C-alpha cells in the first residue's frame, strides 16, 4: 500500500488499481421559497476541476416543454423529443443560439451546449411554449422538491458562491462547505 498526496492506492490480487481518496465532501441543504418549485435550480457557480457534460432530455407534451428548467454541465447533449401529435420547432436564444427546425410526433433532435449561461428554449410555431436550459460549469446543482427544498451532495470542501435561479432571476450568497457534514442555507 502506498500513500501519495491524500490518496491510498491498493493493488488487488487480480491486478486492478483502486483509489480511495482521503478528501471528504460536505452537503448543502436548504430551501427556496418560490411559487413554483419545479421552475427553480440551486447551484454552485464555480468548483475547481474539469467536468464533462453527459446526455439529457427535454420533451414537448401538451404544448409544454418538460421540464421547465433543465440544468446541464457544459458539453452536455440535450435531446428534444416531440410527444405531441403536432409539429413543433425548438430554438434557443441566450448564451447559445440554435434552431432545430420543425419536426413531428415521435421524432427527436439534439443540440450540444458548450457555452455557460442561460438559454431560453422556444417553439416558433407555438409562442406560448417556453423553457430554460442552464449550462453550468460543474455538476453541483439541485432541482427543488415540491416543498422548495434542495440537496447538493458531495461538494468538495471550500468557499463558494451558491446561486438560486428562478424564472430568469438569480439570488446568490457565499457558503463555506465543511470537509464532512451538512451546511444549511436558505434564500
């Protein structure tokens, strides 16, 4: 067993190299009082490190984008599905601009988001439709539950700016995350 800068490396008998970090992580829990909790996201603005976006999905059902707000990490590819029995068009305006054109029920089109920031998602066929994608630097974010509570797990210890986003508006505060345990905040 060898100790190198805060990590233990164990060589198993089958030749695998396993890594266990001494670094612990804390959790941020709290609440945000808003009329529509499913329209809000709480996130940490910047965390040291390199993070990679994955895949996500936004649907169109009953002429509504679902979910209303979709947080993703930069580099993520979002598939836009059409579950309605009518044509839709998906376009984005804001930090990233795109137009996926019109398409029918059962079809999906995708876009990769590389620019940080807020993108309004619209349908130019149905102007009443709207949603948001928040492209973030890191995966330390949380949607709210029905009661307005959030939980961001396993945040590396440190000093951060945490933001609450609700329907195109943000609030922020500074937070110190402990090496282990929870910190509770409210906006």
